[in-house]
């Protein structure tokens, strides 16, 4: 839930900055920048707070693999954020595939896998440093995960916008 709030805050800041700089952003781009910023921050935090915040969330059956998995997920979040940020024109110029879509799909899969840690914390009733909101918060986190996954897929262009009646009438429904 705090991740969703972070993405929303960063997306709003990006959208407002676009207005101030007279380079307005569309909804998808603002959401993409919000998601990328949130994944950059949490990816770095995986390395800074591995013992205090992320290891307590891991199910016990991971054993000695828990620490490397936390570090891997942090690196994956950083790589996914960069994939969301690299302009499509840069990918084309360098002969790279369009990384934005791949990053969105990879981050969505990562978020699906992370539900396990969120549910584990809720079931165990543990407290995680930095998330001192009470036990209800840990049950709300897994419920927010589908919203975050949809956000990332939409922002990366994997999920298309639903055609509006105005766009449909003008023949632009599939141009998104």
C-alpha cells in the first residue's frame, strides 16, 4: 500500500513538473515515471535495509536463500525501473529491443512473486521496520498488489487504454 502511495505521489509530481515546464505528460507517461521512481527507490532500499526490512518478510522455508533473493529482487527492481525509463527512440537508435514492454512484464512477474512475502508477514503477524501502521496494513498490502501490477502493465504499454467514444469515432482507438 505504501508502494502504491509512493507511485501515485511520484506520478503526480512528474505530471505537475510537466505542466510547470510546459511539457505536459500524458497519463501513461506520468504513471510510468511514478512506477520507475518507486522501483528505483525500493530497489536501492533492498540493499540498504536488507536485514531490517526485507529479510523479516521472507518465509522461513527460503532459509539461506533469503538474503540472495532479497538482493536479487532489489537488483530486478532497479533493472525494471531503468527499462521503464529508457526512451523508445534510444532503444531504436542502439538497435535494442523496446525495453519498456519487457521491463513492465518482468516487473509484473516480480510483483506476483512478492505477494508471497506480503502474505507471509500478514500471517506471521510480524512487524517490519518502516511499516509501523498496525496489523491491518499487512493484510491490505496483498490486496493492493493487483492494482500495482495493472499500473505497471499499463504504464509500460503492455495493457492498452480502453477506447473512448471520441477516439473510436475518429478512428484513433488502436493508435495508443
